[in-house]
C-alpha cells in the first residue's frame, strides 16, 4: 500500500509541477497609438489683377410692334393709339381686376386677368372707339391711317 501512496504522491507532484510550468496564452499586441499631427496652416495671397465686370444696363422692354395699350389703375395708356392699316394693337391688363374691351361695332375681347393680353388687327382706316365692359369709364380709341 505504501507503493500506491508513493505513486499517488508522485503523480500529484508531477501534475502540480506541470501546472506551474505551463505557459500562459500569448497576450494580444498593444493597440497602436495614433500619431498626433499638427495642422498645417497656409496663406494664399491673390496677386492677379481684378477682373472688371461691366455694369448691367437698363433696357426698356418694347412690344413686338410697340402698339401696346396698357389697362392699369382704372386708366388706359395711351387713350388714343394711331396705327397704319393692317397693323395690330394689343391690350395688356396691368390691374389686379379683370377687364374686357368692347368696340362700338360689338367686337369684344375675352376677359383679361392680371398679366393677360388681347390683340386684334385693324385692316381698314378709320377711328375705332372702345371702352371696358367692366369699367365703362375706361375709354379709348384706335386711329387707323
């Protein structure tokens, strides 16, 4: 029995000795430390000559045939328009209210809201009086020569 006890003690001692000599798992390499960089400040100095830019010029908008009659502020401008036979006249509504032009012979424009226009051609010489159906005090005439 002594042999068994000695054998158990030797095995236990050997086991303990092996446990003490066992290598531990390798540790992970340390994380790299970020490099600290200093920002580089640069100055750019413009040395080019400044570019001259032409100033905008105000241009007057002219209608195609400049035979435009404007309806605005309960007035007609111009009140009398003189044109040649075969030319057209255009009425433009510059008011917020609607207008409708009517001639003595019954020729009538469509209703014109703000910004809309109506054009008609005058083939025969004469004087053509008209008024606004909605604002009868607005009156004018087209003289065709």
